[in-house]
C-alpha cells in the first residue's frame, strides 16, 4: 500500500459516531479559519476551540472504547419538546 492511500484511509471514520465527530470538528475548524485574524472575534474563537477540544476528547474516548461507547443513542430526557 502506498503512503497516499494509507493517509487517506487514516481519515475514514470507523463508525457513525466517529463520522459525526469528524464532521463536527471539521465545521469548527472552518469557522475558526473564517474568524482568524479578526480581533473582535477572539472570544468566539476561544469558545469554538473549547468545543473542538471537547469533541476531540469524545473522539479519543470512542477510539479507545470502540463499540462500547455510543454518542448517537437517543436520550429522551435531553430531547427538546416538539415545536408547536
């Protein structure tokens, strides 16, 4: 296997949880890039980075625990009520 193919495979999500976390982190990276260099958005960038780090921690947990951990299981106690 060549190095380019190995690099591409390293980004392939192993589960739906991983795919969701990877997509969320990529979205935050894009938002932080868009705001980069704008001092009036420094506080927002710090908040986005904190969320990114939380997602990275969840991703690390998922990689370590595998199928023993799922973030997409529905927890009805935290769902929002239906819109009226």
